[in-house]
C-alpha cells in the first residue's frame, strides 16, 4: 500500500529486455537520491510512477536497484519502458502518516495530458481519462497521477473520455517528476480505492450475493461432512 506522497525522484538509467519476443518483459535499473535505499532490502515494494514493483536487485552503495516488469505491466502503464525521471514511493508502513489517500500501486488506466501551463504561482494540469474511468472521478475527489496523490478541481465529460482539471502548487512540482510533463504526454492513473468498492456494491444485486454466499457455505459444509466420514 502507498499514500501518493512521493518520497524521491529517481531515474531509469537502463532498460534491458528479458527475452527475445514481445511476450517477455524488461529489467529496469533505477538510480535514486543519496541514502534513499538505506532502509530498503531485497523484495521490498517501491512504486515507480504509481506502479508497484518489487526490488529484484539492490546495490545500495551505488544507490541503484533493479526491477523486473512483465510485458502485461508494460502494456498497462506509461513511461516505464524508456529512460527518464520517475516518481518513487516506498511502501507504506503501519505507523506512517496517511498524508495523501489510500493507493494500491495498481494502475487502472492511462491518461493523456491535454494542457499544462502556469497560472499565477501554480500550474494548471488537465488530463483526459479514458471513458472506463470517468464514473470514478468526482470534483474534490482523489486521483493518483504517475503515483502522486492529487485533488480533482473540475471535471468535464468529453466524447472520448473525461477531462479532469488539477491545480499543482510549486511544492508538488519541486518534489515530483510532474514538472517534466508536457501536453500530449501519457500518464498512469489510479482511481480512488473507495470509489472502486462503492461502484462494485452498487452494480451487484444483493440477492445474487446472498445466493453466492449460500453456495459457498453449502460447498464448505459438504466438504466438512466428507472429511468427517474419512476420519471416522
């Protein structure tokens, strides 16, 4: 689990193919800020631009680590197949502050930047989300863009999706890789976890759920009766 509060800006410095076909993924080498990896061990989770990855190789002396990213993950994310700067966030610990919102590190879709320009002391960011994610977006709701927890200020339905408008304060630009965005860039989106569960509860008939639970209970009791016969 994550919070969407970026803990460092890293850089993908090498991208190596894990095989000869498109069915194979890639191994990424990420360079980190000084001392960023001091409390990291092999197998830990780190979100790269919002996508949860496992540390497969660790070189703390060089402040670098490697991850293996599957072809499926590459197909469902943006910006992890090439060199460049990325947002980093270490996995949430039980005693940490939840400064952003609950983030899983599972990318729900890819959005496209339609506008990114300075407005006063802040920056106006507009992102077109795919139609499949439009119902999860709400004014003053939360959205994760390239791993950053942000607040949606305005939404507008479009023929090919839903455009959301977000205000970025200088602190966000100084401490994340969002400052490098340009119009037309693709970004990773993760919707609010609560919205996902609400949609599920509203879309499934309560009677169907009761029937499913009944089947599971009957099946479990049947297995237990068989087990009792075998023991006796």
